[in-house]
């Protein structure tokens, strides 16, 4: 384990408050983690990010430092560590006192979880159990957990409301569902804990600078990373999985949310935790409440890109739902948060990131062979 960057100090420039509050972000070098670290710094928090770079690279946090500038990056500390190794977490907590933890670190590829369920249980479940134990030992009891719309399974009714029936359809989903239950049990046994479970719908887009974004390893599973790789010439065409759904154009509907809006949802959740001693353990959807079909998304991306994306109509992907979108009422009412950006801005920022970084952070076709 190594500690890099500069410890949290004062001296930040024009920030919006929260000086003195310190947040640990697990998985801070990942897609959602980097965007959240950036917004936390801009809001005046001192941030420690921990990551083992299983699905990310150090360059991602260097870019965050570059975007926020030297004054704010003085408040960012990075610690290399693996949550499945308890000693690593002990060192993270020995380094500093944290007012709260945002827990992103986890594996998230559905197909990989079907092939290697043990890897998902070890990483996602053991990592979270370790985190909880070490937080408890060090008296840190405020936690924001990355859950997923995957816990709604194939919803019978949309929009998905937080008290809809929950069901997991694959090993990845089961880790999220189990961890939600586990954190509810832990909170029940320790009523002083404050826990927010955030169920993300489909995060896409990138920071407006185009300097940070999603950089999947291998063939992308998700729609926008795949479209982006077609646009930059890394793949010949997009396979559209399913065109016989009972939707406007026959393709599946999802609730895409700009990753910067999602990051702001975490700030709102943190503020809620700090302000609400008796919050207990509560789940919130983070989505826009609007459904978009695959073909509508392709058109929106083409508008930003200025050219056509070749598509091939294919059979449905096993396990896919027809329509998934969020009810956003609870997050709006209780967190005072709602998404600001629409799919046009999401596609604009996704394309800007792709255009500036066609091969992701490594910038090299040879290093991105798959
Ligand atoms: P990501 O893979 O880009 O980021 C996860 C980060 O965690 C990576 O940097 C990875 O290296 C790190 N990590 C994984 N296991 C670790 C461990 N044991 N110790 C230390 N670091 C570890 O993924 P993301 O898209 O940023 O997702 C973040 C979280 O949000 C995940 O828990 C994911 O399941 C959840 N989520 C993501 C989506 C999505 O579509 N992106 C949707 C719903 C939920
Ligand atoms: N799709 C294609 N072609 C592709 C990729 C996707 O047509 O190359 C389609 C899918 O079939 C689906 C839609 O685009 O109809 C969205 O697919 P994604 O894989 O981007 O997103 P999903 O909603 O299927 O799943 C994602 C994550 C899950 C998570 C869920 C909710 O992969 O882990 O969002 O957060 F649970």
C-alpha cells in the first residue's frame, strides 16, 4: 500500500463551504468516483480516495487534480489500497479521521459476474464487510453506498419507486441486493449509524472539460461506451439488442443520467446525512425520471457527433428488461436534488470526452487491444 498526493490542508481557493469536513471515497479513481471527488473538492470537502486500480488508472485522479487546480487538489489525498485486505483499510483509517464515507469500490460487469460469481462475492461483499468493520472500529458511522437500479430486477411497474419489490437477476445484482439488506441490518443493530443507499439508473456522459470520463477495459457492455467506440472508429457498428419490445420504436427504454448530476446526488446525500441524526438506512433513486429508447439515444448521439452511427438490429440480450426508469420524487423531496441535464447534454459531453480521448486515459491503441 502506498500513500500519494498531499494531505488535506487548508488554503483552498473559492470553495462553497464544508471546509474541515473530510470524506473517504472508495473506488475514487473510477468513472463515478472521479466525478464525485471533483465535485466534493469544488464544494470544499477534504477528500481521501482509496482504490486498487482494478478497473481504473492513476491518470484519472491526476486529471481531476488538473481540472480543480493546485489549491483544491491540495485537499485531495490518494491511498492505494484494496478493500478486501483489511490491513489496507486499517492504514487508510489510521491516516486520518473521516466524517463520512462514499463507497463506490466494487465490480460491476454483469456477464463477468455470471462467469465468476465468487470474484463478485469476494470483492463486493467482503470489501464492504471490511469497510463496515473498520469504520465502526474508528467511530465513523456515516455511509453513502452505491447501489443500482439492478435491484428492481425486471420491474413489473415503472417508474420504479423505492419501495417496489426488489429482485436480483444475476450475481452482480445479488451482491447489491445483499449489501443493501446487510447495511439495513447493521443500521438496525447500531441505530446511531446513518446510511444512504443510492440506486443509480444509467450513468453516462462525462465532465464538461472532456478530461475525465468512462474508460472501460475490453469490449464495452454498456450502450454509450459502445456507441462512443463506434464513433471513434474502434468498432464498426452498434449491435442494437432487441427491436420487438412494446415501446415507441421497439427498442428498450432506460433512464440515462449525466454522471455530473449523479455526482451532485452524492453531495446532496452527504448533506442529508450530516443534517439528519435519525435518518437510519434509506434508499433513494438517482435518475431523471425520463425513459429513452436505444434508437433515441443513437439519434441524440449522432446529433452531437455530426455523423451517422451504423447500427445492426439483433435479437434481445438475455436478461434485459423492456423498460426501466426512476421515480425521482423521493430524492427531490427529501434530498432536494434533481437531475439538471438532458440526453442532449449527456451526448455532447460523452462525445467531447471521446473526441479528446479516443483510446481513454492511456491514449494508445496498442494498450487498448481487446
Ligand atoms: P468503476 O469500475 O469505474 O469504479 C469502481 C472503482 O472501484 C474502480 O476504480 C476500481 O478499481 C475500484 N475497486 C474495485 N474493487 C476494489 C477494491 N476491492 N479495493 C479498492 N478499489 C476497488 O465503476 P463505476 O461505474 O464508477 O461504479 C461505481 C459503483 O457504482 C460500483 O459499485 C457500481 O457497482 C455502482 N454502479 C455503477 C453503475 C454504472 O452503470 N456505472 C450503475 C449502478 C451502480
Ligand atoms: N444495448 C445495445 N447494444 C449494446 C449495449 C447495450 O443495444 O452494445 C442496449 C441494451 O440491450 C439495453 C440498453 O442498451 O436495452 C441499455 O444497456 P446497458 O448495458 O447500457 O444498461 P443496462 O440498463 O442493461 O444495465 C446497466 C448496468 C447494470 C445496472 C443497470 C442499472 O450494466 O449493471 O444499468 O444501473 F444494473
